[in-house]
C-alpha cells in the first residue's frame, strides 16, 4: 500500500470501482460538528473566497471569473468514510476518462474535508483547475465539449464489514505516470483564443469551461474502499458560467461580482471641504 510522504497531509484517497486500491491527496482537515450528508463548495483560489451558490429552477449555480483558479471543497459530514467520485465538464478529475459514477474517486475519513484543486497527473502532481473560455477547456481540447460548465460529486458510503487490506498495483500505473500532459494553457485573452478557433460558434466560445493549468505538488497514495452499493448515496451537481451568461439564463445572480469592493473616488456629494472634528 502506497503511503503519502507528508505527515500533515489529510488522508484522502482515490478509489476505483468496487473493491480496488486508491490514492490519497492533499487537503485541509477541519473539526466540524456532525452532519448527516456530504457537502460541496467551490472555492475561488485566486480571490480566496467561497463562491456564492445561486438557486434557479431547483439547480445550483456559481459565477466563475475567467482566468481564476478554483478548487472543489468536499466535506464528509458523517461518522464513516465516504468515496467521492468527482467530475468536471463531464471528465473524471483523476483518470481523465469520460465521467461515470463507477470510476475512481477521493475517499474522505469521518468529518474530514479536502480541497481538490486540479486534474491528477500522478501520485505527486496535479494540473490546476481554472475558469476559461470553452475552446481552452480541458474537455474541449480532448474532444469532449458537450458537458462543459458543470461540476459533479457522486458520494458512496463504505460497506460496514471489515476489509482485508492488500497491496494493489494498477497495470497502467507506469503509463499514467509517463503520459505527457497537454500543453500548459497560456491564459491568453479570450479574443485571441477565439480567433484561433474559427470552427467553434461564437455563442459557444462565450461559455466558460475548466482549463488544464499550472503543475502543482499534490501528494497521493493508494488505499482500499468497498462501496456499500453500486449506486451513489447522493449526487451533487453545481453548474457554472460567467456572470453575464448566468444572468441571461435567468439565474438570480444579483449585482456584478465584487462591485461592492470597487472604491469610489468621489464618495461624498458635498461641494466644499468641511471642517475637521473638534479636538
């Protein structure tokens, strides 16, 4: 069984379908009150804030800002381990395969949380998630643009009976480790990317997707997990797009993001300089 090399690292793991070996990834454990369910948040890493959830017709939406990196924060609110199979734009964030609930995912210990910040490239590296124009998204660049704009987390409970741990070697581990990464995104302006993608319709270019960003250290190791059932105990879906696109779709996103933080050079309508306060 492969062990993570950093003692402070949160014990999160990746699980293949049913009873196979998994990875473990970086995260931030937090002491939290018991919860009945898992929860998911989207964290804008560039601006250091959790993105607000907007509800529309029973679905959840967040506003993404082009160029900003983000992470998927998953919390286990229960007293047992859970497996969280995660997809971005219809692509599994661990294997890069077209997503299915039966694929690999992250395993969270009771009451733990983790920030999943990128596409897993190996047991030590990830490629950062960032909001970008659809043609620059990882899904579009790998020929799968149809499901761009959605983040999904399928949560599985663990079977109660004890599991005998065995070392598991994936036959394709060497291939995965040596497979070259797609060319790093240059974060060029959307207009420049649009000019280079004449085959994509203008309306599609305006949508947001998730890019394959900079390489980061993110250690992982294998563990074992047996699902309590073949179907997820719960599935959470969060849609994302630009502020303008969500507003056009009727999503009640309110005022433009961060407008309240823009300083006003003339905050007072007074005509003359007032006296200072008395000493």
